C-alpha cells in the first residue's frame, strides 16, 4: 500500500509511522508542516527505514491533491490538527479552519484521487460532558455533544467523512475517538527503557506530560485542578492509553477495512485513574518528589471519562500491551529526560 500520514512528525503520527516502518513493507509518505512536529523525529524515523517526507500545510489545497496523485496514495491516516482545547475556545476559527475545513479538503482530494481508506483521529471530546454513564464507560453510541470548538471541529469532520463514504462506493473510513493518550516509544537499549520518540509539543497541558516535566526538574511544581469531584479521592478520573497501543490500533484499522465496513471506535483501556494516582505513580517510578498544589477546577473538566472499549476489542481483536500505568509514566519520564538533554 501507499500510505500518507498527515502530521507524521507529531506525537501520535510519529508512533504510527514508526510501527508501519518497523513492521510492514508499505510505502510511507509523511506530510507535515513541522509547526509542532520536530525535525529530529523525522531523523529517528529515517533511521528505521526510508520514506518520503513532504513539508506542506494542509491548507495548500492544490498541492495536497497533487501529492495524492504523485504517490498514488490508497490509504490516508490523518493526524494533522490543532489540539489545544482552551485555545479553541479563544480562537474557534483556527480550529474550524485547521481541523474541519482542511480535513474536508483532504477528503475531497482523497475521493477525487481514488483513495480507498481513510483513518481519522477523533477524540473523546466529541462526547462533551457525559452524564448517566453506565458502569462499562462511554460507548460509541453515547450522544455526541462537544462542549468546546476543538471537540466540535472533530465531530464535524467525522460527519463529513461519514456522509462522503455513504455517497462514494469504495471509500471507507475508520474513526478513532481517543481517550487520554500518554507515554512514549517503548524501546529498550541494553535492557534500559530508552524512547526514541515522544511528546515534544511545547507548553503542553496534559497531566502525564506535566508530571514528567516536574520529575525532570523543568517545572518547579504543578497543580491538581480540583479535589472536590464526585470520585473516590475527589480528583478527576481519566482513561490513559499508551501511545504505542493506540498506534497499533491504527495499523489494525488498515487491515480491518479490507473486509469490514466503515466504523467508529473508542480507543482507551476502559479503566480510569485519578489525578492523584497518576501523580503518585510518577513520583514512585522516578523516585522523585515534587511539589503539588491543589487549585481550582479547570473550566469544562468532567469528573470522569472512561471508555467502553468492548467494540474495538471484539471487532478489531485489539489487545493492548502497555496498560500498566507505571510503564506509561516511566516511558513519558524517560522521554522527557532525553528531551531536556539535547
Ligand atoms: N490535570 C491536573 N493538573 C494538570 C493537568 C491536568 O489536575 O496540570 C487534570 C485535569 O483536570 C483532568 C486530568 O488531569 O482531570 C487530565 O487532564 P489532561 O489535560 O491531561 O487531559 P483531558 O482529560 O483534559 O483531555
């Protein structure tokens, strides 16, 4: 296959590229404008196996179409997007342009150039602030009512994809709704965990990234946003999924579409950890204590977000390998250490 990965220099895209380069013989084309992805990630990927890299912004509509034609792309895995929730509230048009409009254009070019498969990274933010969740977590059938422009920009892209696939035979999709993606490349050298790629995005807002920045001393302290939620210890509960398990789901999706119809899947472990549990785990695996304050709740943070992952497990036979929260925290920390060394 000829596979185009948009946002392939970014966090999740690079982990998918890594697995495709390591475990398959598909031709890979990475398209990225390097706005948040880093060039060093591309060097690491190049050391695994050769691939084509195109430095291009998705808003270059004509060039996108030309690229699909030139490389005879039959599969697109689409990651390139803006992903910061508070920024989406302040600057919604950036999100509707970068996410919804650019994705719509990519789909338009895909259909026009005979692309057969489209794998799309969506988000649990499409569910909004869920209430009355069953014990099994949030299933894909749960109503989608995003509470911020980021979630809405992704949901609108989902609809474009769904309607287009309905109208065009031979064009199929898999949509993944990600829960909390964390951790870094599980790669060992001399029995030591040594991630080659990881999250490099500056000014990160995600819990595990921030806790690893504290552990390596990049930040003096961090805050727990609210300890009065209706959860066991009062802090927010989330479903953290290791980025390599998530990447594996994308590779399965390519094969899945050979024999199955288009569909939407939650990507999470179906198990939740509280903010306190995550921070304590980070302290435990690193042996480093850092200051943690209690702060106000962050606007729009629901108490609990846990996936019902029975669909992806049963239909795609996806079996996660890195569910251990300690390994998720340890890999994030080891990557953070490497990031601060260079
Ligand atoms: N969180 C926190 N302190 C931080 C960052 C996050 O207490 O510095 C909490 C946040 O309120 C939520 C959980 O950690 O309950 C996960 O937040 P994150 O931003 O990682 O992902 P989200 O679930 O918002 O997508």
